[in-house]
C-alpha cells in the first residue's frame, strides 16, 4: 500500500495473470499476439482491453 502512494498518477500495476476460454470460429486468424492481451480494470470496472 505504501508503494501505491508514491506511484505517479496513471501508473499501471500487474496484479495477476488469468486464464480464459476464448470463442473462435472457422476463418478466424490465429496469431500469437492474440494471447498477449492486457485488461485494465479501474475501480472494479473493465476500462480497456489492449
């Protein structure tokens, strides 16, 4: 908690990694970058997926 107080506004912290089930269909592009997604959660709300 002490470290949070000294971080600049807008900083991001990796809290944990998650596993997920993804829906894919015939014709979808299979690319390794497909698995390098980051989900940003702010105050318990998903605000960005990149």
